[in-house]
């Protein structure tokens, strides 16, 4: 299996960012916070997302794409379960 190209990684980052931008108005309304607060949240999300790109590239190069993908699914699922535990 070949590793993802830089273009594919950039597309994933851009799509991830635009997904959150669609929810700006809904987040503001549902949380009852001003737009400036929601914008800071989006900025933090974008910064965190941009920091994962080099780490993902390193992990794919070191362990392979399949292993990195399965590991990320496991951590994501575990995080979701922990968020749901009271």
C-alpha cells in the first residue's frame, strides 16, 4: 500500500476545517455564546487539526497506513466511549 500524498493530506485538512465552519451559527445559537467565542473555538480546532498532519505522516511512514488507520479508529472509539461515561 502506498502512503498518502501531500495533496491528499491537504484535502483532508481543508475538508475537516470546512465541516466545522458550517456549524458556526448553530454552535453560537445552541451554546448561547457570541460569535467571537465560537470563532476562537474554530481557531483552536484548526490549530489542533494542523498539528496532527505531521504526526500522521510520521506514523504512516513508521508503522504503515493500515496500522495507523486502525489505531486512530481505536483511539477515536475509546475517546467517544469515555465521553459517554458518566
